[in-house]
């Protein structure tokens, strides 16, 4: 019996390679969200002026946000391309490619000449680079989750697969740290002319670090076992749609509430608190950063908790809690207290952590091991389009229509209900198949 298999049985030892895989998974998703946060700020403040200049400032902003949205819309393409390859040729090779694709595109954006230098080629190349980033991200998540979970103990998948989920708060904190440093040391003119580029070029450090770790890793024990049996699927995407439609729907729906909730507390709260409550952008950013710092610990804790208790139950309680909490949050911040805003955002992001922490484990365990990369990537990227991609636009439209928060609370209620349906359709963890694969591969070796 292998050490890995023994670990899965006893839960005493850390499986070989598991910690290195955890770090490799964490660095990739941190880079993704570092880029996401930097790009969000640049889309609002910088890109309309230097890549989409014109007489109408609003048109420039719309064009800039459209380029931003391309990154989301490209993700399912990446999910299909890399999800298929991940189940056919292995997790490790695909993850080296996705990390390079995201990293190179981000650095090239930092080096891209603006409209005044190369004319219409500038925004065209920006959109193409954003497309490349989106395709890379679409293939990155599923592999990053499998990397840490398939090296880790199958009976503690909630904890081991939470590595990829720590990426959003870690990336947000790094991006805001870099932006705060640039804002403190540069004038507005300097930031607009070259300072923003530093933030993009800095991502090269993360890429190099991530690549060094990933290149040193072996293929995951689970994929090695699948390959040893010759069980790799010939057409994984087709097989997922044909054999696993319920799993795909369950996994995708489970993602909607955490995505919409995250958009509320990291994007829309900034609009509401500054316009409706008269707070400063600094007040809101501080609240989001404090909430993100708490998430660094709460996400792996939530994942580990669902290894002890029923995963779907913990996830579902957090979804129902979210629906009940949103009206309370808006009442809490009605008094325009900065302290209450910070406490409110921390609690909101804690609810998010208790869904997002176990989400990776929940999504991957809906699919058999041989279809796990393709199935997980499809569910994650397709749900992203109907969840996180459109949520800020829906929040803005609902707020504009009502001038209040009631419709926003109703939207979160619907999102929570959708996620509960996804959890009801799903299945509990199945570790028997994985243990059989590993035991058989060990006896073959």
C-alpha cells in the first residue's frame, strides 16, 4: 500500500508532494486575481483615457469595460480547450501552459504602446491580450484545484482544494498593496503615464515563482493511476455533456450565489457607500481589505470544516444565511458609520468564505476522476458568465431602477435559491473510486 493511500486511510500523514502542490495551486490563482484587481482599476481610471480616447468620456468607459468583460466571456473557451487536455495528457503540463499564457498576456499589457503611439492597433491588441488572459484563466482553475486535491488526502479534499480558493483575497490584497504604494509615491500624471504599467509588469515575479514550483512538480497520483489503467477519455467534453449532465448543472448552479455575493461586497458596495452614504473610496477599500484579510484564514477553515461535517449542508447553511443577511447589512450601514460598514463587509465576506472554501471540493467531486478536469472547468467557467460576469451590471441596473437596496436583496435571495438547488442536485464525496485507482496503480507498479 502506498504512502499516499495509507494517508488517505489514516489521515495522520501529509501525502508526499501535497504541500508543494498546495503552494503551486495558490500562486496561480493569486496571480489570476492580482491581475483581475489591477485590470479592474485600470479599466475605470486609465484605459478610457489612453486606449479608448474620444470626445465622449462615457463611451470610452463603456468600451474599456467591454474589453474587461471579454476576459469573462473567453473563460469557457479556456475551460473547453484546457479541460479536454487536462483529462487527456495530464494536469501538470496544462497548468504550466495556462500560467504562462496568463503571465505573458499581463506583462504584454504593461508594455503595450497607447493610442497616441500606434492608433487603433492599441485597443485592438488590448482586447486580444484580454482574450488570451481569459482563455488561460478558464483552464487554470480546474487544474489548480485538482493539483492540490489529487496530491492531498481524498478524505480531506475540502481543505486541500481550498488552496485555489485563497487566490481572490490574496490577489486582491497584493494588488491593493501595489496600487497603494504607487498612489502614495506618484502623482496622478505619473500614474497615468507609466505608473499603472509597473503594476502589470510586477506580475512577472508571480509567474516566475509559480513556474519554478510547477515545473518541479510530478504529475498528480490520481492522473498517473488513470494513465496506468489506460482510462483517459478520448473526448472528455462530449462525455461530460452526454454522461454527466446532472453533475454539470449541480456544480454550475452551486457557484452562482458565492459569485454574486463577492461582486456585491467587492464591487457594488463601493458605488453604494460613496454615492448613497457619502463615504470616501478609502473607507470602502479599507473595509474590503480587512474582509479579504479575514478570508485568507476563513476559506481553508471552511474547507476543512466540510471534511468533518456534511459538505453540502455547510455550504447550504451559508447560502441561506447570505439571503437573510443582506437586508440586515443594508440596515447596518444606513447610519453611515464607517465602523459598521467595515464590520458589515467582514461578515458578508465571511459568508462568502463558507461557500467559496468548500466550493472547489464540491465541484470536482461531482465528476468521476477521469472526467474531472473537463467537468470542473466547464461548470466553473459557464457559471462565471451567468454569475460574476453580469452581477455588477445587474446591481447597477436594479439600483438605478429603484434608488434603494430592496431589489438587490431580492437578487441575492434568488442567487441563494439557485445555489441551494445546485446543492440538492449534487452528490456527497465519493472516495472509493480514487482509492481503487491508487491501489491498483500501486500493485501494477
